[in-house]
């Protein structure tokens, strides 16, 4: 077999220039470097790897998958390319392919800390924060001052409830690069601002032109701290600037989401549920569903203060089990095609697959909580696959719910939340879907308004424990004293006692939120829910 000659010196230099351009955010410069090399030597794996990194940075997932796939064909033991593919497949919802790529990345990794960090990211996306932590520590042991590793460790420490460890990682990261926007944003979210010292620093950083991602980090951090200090008008201006920056680099397929919600209502009706064979009888799962930032974590912490209930966090395993069983490979992450395939699934296998893949995360107690809010979409599938599971739906007044998402910078989730009218339309779809589920399956789950839980946690804690058919324990009133992982945007806030400070907060921004209000009203959604 003829071996291709090694790359010439000028090719190596061109690649170095391309990687340097990418690090500066110069996508065209990076592409130019890769193109020069691949024109002369099409079988050079690192040229395709650079193309993949650029495409990934641009959220061009199809090109990124093709490029990293080319790397693994040319160099089957290229662990970095396998790790990147695993991360991409997770973003696309292709769970089987993510599993396979992750296994290859782990099998071929040779101690390269960048690969170990990428593997950690995939485990984090899978919801296994402890495994992510172990891989991150391996990477940091070799490069303790690596900026990206330190920031990823800070995120991981926050999820695991170790805020001192997170703060330590962030200070180390800022010692490496005092201008890093991501580190400043995380630091803003770790503590409640008591003065303007960090605000001044954020404003200094924003005075210099920066790429959209950095603008989003800095503005969201600024908005959060300004809101801590009660500077409402300036806080909203910062949130709006951050949202616009984030939206400018996001791909959001609203038409695919509309089609999916329509298919859910058409396919998963009462006749569908009644015609399913028996699912998996295991009574251990407790699902908490709804929209993000609506009190799902508050309720989870109340429930998991009980000695018989484990906090498993926001598990992606139910959605992943569906995608694995139907071998979903659609272009859109959410689609009518996925719903159609899911409606034909063997529900007992679905229940068993969910329990099997979540086994390491659900502890050893008799019951466990899965609080991924977006499981509301799959409510009929949950009822069919796990008929003895308990389901709690958290509601929140729509304006407060939407604004709470608007002022939160998420990772790759909730792309609708950065533009007011898009968010209003999404909330209307969610609201109508839950109305549909309530009419069809309302006897199978508990509706709970966030506002009443926050105002009277004692009464509702007892109601929750009664619904779960568990004996009462006083510890459920001291939920904020818990330790344990919280893989959610409210990882910090949930460590404090219940409060009503956020109820009606949207009214401080009534004029700025006019587009959201108009959209909800046009969709026929009430601005305040009945108590």
C-alpha cells in the first residue's frame, strides 16, 4: 500500500497560521489556511480537523461532522476527532452515534489533555458530572494553567455545588487571561454583587469591540450584577445586548419546532396511550417538568431532602433513549419525524432503556428525581413507558417565566429565549401543549404553580410528599441546606431558602418587554395564571 508523503514545511506553517487565525476568531483566515493545504494534500488529517473546528465554531454542524468524519477515515485512531464528533452528535441529538464516537475517543486517547477535556465535555452533556470531573482533573494535572480547562472545571464545580472550588478555578483562569469573558460571566453568577467593582471591570471590557460570544458573556454578567444592585433600567439594557449578541450566532429552526409540537398532539392521544402494551413497572422515577427557570429546581430540592429520594439532576436519558431506540438521524434535532418514530416505539423497552442508562446517576435510594424541564414534550411517552412513575408539572406566570429565561445565558439549550417574539411564540406552543396533555392525561400528573410554592413552601412541601406517597420528613423544609450536584442555570440560587423576590419581577421592565407581552396576548396566553 502506497503511503502518502509527509506534509511539507510550508503546509505545516500554513496550518499553524490557520489555527492561529481561528484562535483570534478569524474564520476566513483559518479556512484560507486549510484550503491551501488541502488543495495540495487532500489526505492531510489536520487540514480536515481545522475545517471541522471552524465549521463547529460557526454552528455549521453538517460541515463539521463531515470534516471530522474525514479525519477519522484518514486516521482511525485520531482521538481528538472522535471526541469532537461525540460532542457534535450530542448537539444534534444523534445519541447512538455520540455513544460510538465517545467510545472511540476513550479507546484511542493517549493522555492528550485536550482530548481528555473534550471527553469531559461529552460526559457533561450526557449528564454525568462526576465522570466529567474525573476527565477534567486528568487534563488539568498536565496543564494546570490551561484557560479552557480551568473554565470547564469551574462550570463542573458549580454543577456539583462546590462554589469555593469554582471560584478558585475562575481566579486562576483570570490570572492566565484577565480579559476572558466566560470567566467573568461565571464569576458574576457565583455571588450576589455587593458593590460596583466588578461591574466597572465588565464595562471596561465591553468598551472594546469583541466577538458576539464574548459580548453575550460580558453583558449577561453585567445585567445580573446590575440587577443585584437594583439598577433595573441598566440591567435590562445589558440583558438585551447580551441576548442580541447570543441570537446572532444561533441557528434556531422554529418551523421544525412547530411541526414537532403539532405532531406530538396528533400522534400521542388517549387512544394511543390506551393501546400501548404494559410499560416498565419500576416506580422509582419522579419527573419534574415545565419551562426552565420556573421553580423546577426549587421543587426538586424539597423532594430530594427526603431520605428516600435521590437527586439525579437534569437527565437527558429519556430523550436519549428514544433517539437510540429509533436510531434517529434527522437533520433537525427536534422534528415531526422523531415524534412519528417515537409513537411506534416499544414502550417497555423505552422504560427499561431509560432506567438502564440512568442507573449510575440515580443513586441507591428507592426513588430518584429527573428534573429536565423539557421532558414535558414526552409526557405521554413517560406515562406509557413508566406507568408507575410520578410526574410534577411546574407552572409560572408567562411573563415572569419568559423574562427569567431571557435574562439567562444558557449553553446550547433554549435557542428561542434570546428574542422576545420568538420566545413568546415558543411559550404559547408549550402552554397549549400542556393544556392538551392536561385534557388527555390530567389525572396522571400534578400541576403546581411556582408562585404558591415560593410563598408557602411548608404547605406545598407536604402536598408534594403526599403526592409521592412517601411518609413526611421535616428535612423537606430545610431543602436549601442540601449538598449535591445541580446541573442547571439555578445552581447558585437554589442553595438559598425559598423567596418571592422574583414573582412579578417582569413589571420592573414592563415597557422594555412590550414585544413579549404583545406576542403572548396575540397568541391568547394569559399573563397571569389562576392561583
